[in-house]
DNA sequence: CATAAAAGTGTAACCGGTTCCACTTCGTTT
DNA sequence: AAACGAAGTGGAACCGGTTACACTTTTATG
C-alpha cells in the first residue's frame, strides 16, 4: 500500500510550481511551454500520479456524477434502462451512482439525502410518489431532476421521460377488441402510479371506442413488488363471467401473472388471450410467442441523460420538459380471434 | 437555484465555531453541550444545510464508495447481481458507482482510470482478462479488488467470489449422462474466461466418469456478446452425428441458443434435451419448463461486498480469499430419458 | 475552599486540487 | 533604442469540511 503522490509531489519532481502542473492537467486553462508540458507528463507517468476527483470537485459543483435512482434493478426493464443510461453517461464522461428504492419511500428519502450530500448534478429516477418536498428542494438546489417511466402529477415542474402510457393501454386493448373480445381484463400498476393510471385510462378509451361495457371488476391494480400480480390474475379467473383476454400492463408482474395462468391450466391463447408490457427475449420463446408492447428503452435512456445534464443551459423554472416516446405493439401469437356468437 | 450554505454559515448563524458544528455532525469526535447541539441542529435544519461529501472525502480516503464494474447490466444475471450488491452496500451506508465494460478491455481500462481518480475503497468486477497491470496497480494503491463470477488465473493475489464452475458443469453433464445421453454438447463462454474453461473441465470429467467418448466437435465456445451462441447451436445441429442433449453454460447466450433451436424446429426435450445456466422466472414458464443451473446470486453479492469492504482489517498481501459457492441443479422437464439401444 | 480533572469551545492548519494575479523574460512595433 | 504585449511561471488564497491543540469554564475531589 503505497502513499499516493499529490500534485505537489509532481511539481517538486518536475521542478515547477503546482500551478503549472494544474495547467498541464487542464489544457486550456493557461499557457505552458511545450517542453515543460512533456516533462511534467513524464513525471506524472513515472510517479503514477492520478488527480483526485474529490479535490477537484471541491471547487465547483461538478457535472461529473449523475444519480440513477430506480425501484429495482432485478426487473429486466429497469436493468436494461440502467445499462443504457450508464452507456449514455459514460459516452459523455459522466459517472453513474446507482441506487434502488425497493418502492419504499423511506428508503427513497435516504437515498435522496446522500445524493444531496454528494452534490450530483443530475438525478434520473422512478419516484415512489412521496417525498415531494425533497424533490422540490433538490430542484431548488439546482439539481437536474428527471423522472423516467413514471411521474408525479403534483410536481409539474419536473422533467419527465416516458412512453405514451395512455396510447399503449389504448392500442393493446383496441387490438383485443378488434379480435372480437368483449370481456377484456387489465392488470396494471398501483392506481397511485401515473403509469398504472394512464394505461387504464387508455384501456377505458379503447373499450368505449369499441362500444364495450366497462366492468370495474375487470380492472386490477397490483403493487410492483411481491406476488400481487398473481393474486390479481386469480381473482380475474374466478370471476363469474371471466375475461377472455388480458392486458398485463404492470411490467414487474408479467411473469407472476403468467405463472398463475399456467398453474391454473389456462391455455394461451385458447382459453385466454394475452398482451404483456414486456420486451424480454423470452417472450418470443414462449409457446405461443407472446404479443407484447415494446418500450423503446434506448430512447428513454438517451433522453433522460440528456435532460439530466442540461443544467448548464439554465432553463427557466416552470418550463418542465415532457418527452413521450411511443411504444410499439408487436403482434405475435398470444391473441386469439374470437368467433362472435351473434 | 439558491447558493448552498456551508459549515461556516451554520456556525455563524448558531453563534458557535465551525469546530463545534463539525462535532455535531460527527458524534463521537468530541464533546458538545446538549443545548448547543440542539441549537446547531435547528439551525442546520432551518438553513437546509447538508455537509458536502467531496469536502469530507478530501481528508481521508473514505470507505464510502464502491465501484461495480460489470460486463453488461442488460444480462439478467448481472442485473440481479447489481441489484443485490447495491442493496448490500446500502445496508452498510456505502454507495455504488456502476460501470460497464461491454467486454471491451479498452473501455475497462478507462473505467478503471476513473475509479482510481475517485479513490474508491473497493471494486467488484467481472474482469475482461486483460489490463493486468492496472489491476495490480489498483491493489498496490490499497484498493480492495474482488473479482466476481470470473477471475484471472495470472492474478492469484486478487480475491474471487464465484460459483463452483467445475462442479456445475460436471453435475449438469452427469445428469444428462444418467438419462442415457451419449452425445452431449456444451456451449460455454470463451475459452479465455475462467468461467468457460472450468465448466468445460467439469463437463469432460463427467463424460469420463460415465465412460463416454469426448468429441471436440461437441464443445463450443461462444463470445458473451452478439449472436455467437446461436451460431454455435446451429453448428452443433448440423453435425454429422449431432448431440441429443445440450448444456448451455454461457448465461449470456441462453436465449440466443433457444431461439435457434426453436427456429430449427427442434422440439425440447423430444429432439433435444437441454440444461441451461440461467435462473430467470421465464425458464419455468417455457414449454416444457427448463432444467436449470441456479446461481445463488444473493450469496455472490453478499460475499463480494464483504470482501470489497474488508480493507480496514488490512489483510496480509498474498493471502487472496477465494470463495466458491455451489450452484443448484433444478430438475424440471427439458431433459428426456433416452432408451438405450443396446 | 483550593485545586485538579473534565467538559466545552475556538483558532488555525490541513486535505489536494484550481485559479487570480504579479512577475520575468522574451519578441515586436514605432 | 524605447515601449509594449504576449508567453511562461510561481506565490498564495480558496473550496468546505476535519481535527490537533490551546484555552476557558464547570464540576468533582480532597
């Protein structure tokens, strides 16, 4: 364990002042004779010198770190989002501090406190919905906050990047209706989440457009974590007049729901047509291949990072940017065409 | 955008010196009168003061940040690993800087450079296999380096946490042999990776124990990224005397291989028995449910974090810890019992 | 009640960088 | 040849915390 050389060690070894070394370190910050520059560089090389980020950050709040606060990285959707965000950030020389909330607003508050102390320049988050004061404070402090995938309606001044949830719910439902389904169930995220609410709103719109009756019993909200999705599926199956088609709009619960259907011996699409919000390669390998709603994760990531780093340009407050990208409905074989008993 | 209060602002507002405020901030660092403490706390509250991590880190190399350098977070195995590592770290008050290499050693070198500059206390990584000098340097600098999942044999002084790859390869192969399979193929990671090599060694051992002939044509290495796994599968299928069973030991390529089998119209387990190294919930939903090798990701994460934070205890150099946890073979229905044509 | 020990507080240096500004040393311009 | 400007360099203050040490005030002890 060797002691780390500092800028003064380098300066001394090269026979110059620390100011010169610093200028070599930050090209453009001042003139340095070519000969001096190479000499200093050689010394740094031979000493194995690496400038310390912490010291550098002390001077100015540095746009060099970004907080990524997700619900849960074991969910493949968030995992791929994290992957893309990290790549986008690295491409800009930015580092990513990864945190998870487990959908727990208390944990979220703790994480946000650390992010404040670290003075990160931006935060990309899937908010739980609470801790509104903290989010406001973060913004007041000059942190660029971007909500991705979800948002908090009572915080309209925060940037949002998400898919068009309303349209996704609508189009998935419309497809089922067009295939002759009259009783269509939907399992979505908690009613407190914008994601869940918007998708259900789209669902309602599609039913209305198709002239179908809305039955509140067919609309289920399931928490993001745990086995809630499975229970919701069971409840739908046990209905007196069960649905013939199902939109699984809670990404986190897709496998739970499918597991329950499978255990109940419900054949897809024979006994139940299914459309899931999920883009795992596995959906294509299922028997039958599942019809899915594919979220353009790359776009979500790119826009999020972009907004989270827009701080320097000093946007006027109150001008929140809302970016909605459209999801893609990929038709495969899990939706049956129903013979209309006329 | 308000200017952030500093410790001196707090001191002034509370009518005390900065030393006192600092002692309030770090309980145990010195005596503070109870009355003073509450007053200072109130002032901090009302001013919205948050101590700045960067300044604090300047004094000592702080065990408050950990680097997690993975190949790729879109791979569910790594994603779940990241999830667990983050949780374990948070439980200890440690933050995680997430980085990806895309299996590219040049990118890896860049990431490592930033980790050095940040003076992280520990690094958990899936190394590409190159950049050996940098890894050594990191260790010499006092950073706790832990390789997870894979290792670099020529760097024996680095801690390693992984599953027992040899035994996993052996038991999966043995299961197939016990079911009467005589021609068993294996698709594993690149021969340069310890993971791939060890699993194949276990495979050979099992064949030998079962008295089966080893055919080099049945052993395929596939790169972690891209469609290499699919190509390897096709190659096996096109063999003059193709295998009746397949061990897919390259986690990253599992879906690629299955996709190829499916497109080729190969029924599982009718025309091909399969065991995959993968523990996604989807494996259970497949038709038929897949027999899998399950890696205890929680354990991998816990041990990794533990080792990566062991620095203070100052281990003697040369005493690398190697932790091997055992993977679980979960039998489901993708392995057929073969009638032995005697 | 004198005095030693303990409690509480403040001053100033330090961590490792960046940067303002003053100072030399040249090469150019009238 | 004098005057000027640009290039190159160094000294020292600063960023926002922590902490060693000196100092004052209490409290405890004989």
